[in-house]
C-alpha cells in the first residue's frame, strides 16, 4: 500500500501527562489531550511478526503513521495515543524510510481494540 495523505484514514488523539501531587508526598500523572485529533494510518502488527521479534504477550501492538508536521515531530515516548476509545502506550517513533513527510509510531495496548 502506497503511503500518502489519503491513506491516513483514522483519527487519533495524543495525550500528554502532567505530574500532580497525590496528597501523600508523591506525584500522579494526570492525562490531558495534547493538541487536536490528527489523521493517522493504523496497522496492527501480526502475530507472526511479534513472535519472530522474540516477544509474545497479550498486548496488541500497532503502528500509527502520521504526517511529520511540527506537531507530529513533537510527539514523544512519554505521550500516549487514544484511538477509538482505546489507550495505546508509545514504544517508539521513527521516520518512515525514504519519506521524511511521515512518522511511524509503534504503540501497544492490553485493552481490547
């Protein structure tokens, strides 16, 4: 499948944590929407791909491709993604090879997606 702006057919919301005091001397993360929802392409990693990478657990691993805008380049591993009501924790972010116009975000969830 060719990668172009038309293939970004899903909407995701990036969330960023703010540390707030928890009342017992520690801190708790409070998650808030970061920016507006953005378009993305989602591809779930196959079971065979996960197994060949040497890992197997009950988590769903997905790859989200987004435009490499200033906002997209500001997304980091401490953020998380909400897609169709499911929360994904970000594992890694990289440029899509041979195309500096897009970023690939690898994320996982243990929720049913």
